[in-house]
């Protein structure tokens, strides 16, 4: 079987879908009366090879999302100089964010490569990421603090990660107190089977209250392939888009 991600046709497919998604983001930003550039497109490259990231860099993309370690570390190592020129957290280079659930034993490695972690939902992970970021700065693997989004649970389902709204403020204060971390804002994943308008409206209300206590943590990571337009309407500053750009994710055998 031929690998559909190995050919130049692949570059053309990525270019076409990327153009469509960029247009959709721009149209949603305009429809919401927001300023162009207010919403970052994070291209989610999980399950896809480093060669695809290279194609996307050629197409002008600079911000990528990965959800699993060690897949992310391996891919970033393969990209070599493309990423190595800019240590995590530095300047205008290529950046990778961690968007998946963080296992404690992986926190130290993630703090070496991630610009930001979108999925922070408990005290222990705050401590481990802070220690990891400190160590990574000390040994020259990163410059600057590790960005943190506190993940909000909209349905209270612990399997999907996130903290319930009542505990957000406390966790955010822990991020602020930890050092080596920069609190960027909130993140949410759509609940399964929920009404999309409803959860986005709930999220916007939670964010409004959150901002009263944490006025500088203005970012909102919300919206994926299926709901990015709606999420931008409800204030998202970062849409995490996989399928609409990359195509369907390959099924892994393990
Ligand atoms: C995989 C993933 C995405 C991308 O989802 P698509 O529906 O493929 O766009 C976004 N956010 C998180 C947290 C993910 O794990």
C-alpha cells in the first residue's frame, strides 16, 4: 500500500484544505466584528508525520498542536533545524503546543518542547510543569516561561479532563504562584453530544467571571474542525484544527 502522506499530491491536498480553513477563520472573525489576527490557527498534527509539518511550514504555518508524548518529541526531533533554531518559548519560530492530557511522568519532557500546555487541570501537573520548565530553562532547552491554559470541564466528566468552574480560580492562582509558568487563559473541549451553542455560551459566561479575577489571562482555546466558526463567535482566540486540514486521522494498530 502506498502511504498517502508521502507524495506531492499530499502537499496539494494540504494547501487546498488549509486555504479553506484560513478563509473560514477569517470570515468568522469578520462576522464577529473582531480584529484580524485576534485568533490563532493551531494546526493539530497528531498521528501525522513530520513530513506533513514540513509541508505546512512551507505553506506558512508556524503553530502546531500535539496531544501525545513521546510522539511529539520524536516529531520535533525529526524536524531538527526547523525547530531547533528557536528554543521553546522563543521568538517567531515554529511553535508546538501540548493539547492532550498530561501524564505526570511526561511533564518534564513536555516542558522542554511546548510553547504552551492547553490541558492543565490539576495541582500536581502545575507543580510538575513548573519544575520541568525551570529545569529546561536552566539547561538551555527553552527560553521564557511555559504558557498554561487551565482546562475547564463543561460536563463534569473526569474522563475528558478539566476542572469544574468552581475550582478554576484556585487552580489559576496556583499557576500564577508556581513561577516559570505564564497563565494565558482557559481551554475547553466540546462535551460529547451536547448542544454546541449551549456549551459555548456557558464557556463564555465562565470566562467572563474568570476574567474579573484574572484580567490578563485573556486567551480562550476553543473550537475544532466542526465548530470553529461558532467558537470564534463566542470569543475563542485559538482554534485547534486537525481533521479539516490534515484529513481523517490514521487508525493505529496499537
Ligand atoms: C485532536 C484534537 C483536536 C483536533 O480535532 P479535529 O476535530 O480533528 O479538528 C483539537 N483539540 C484537541 C484537544 C484534540 O485532541
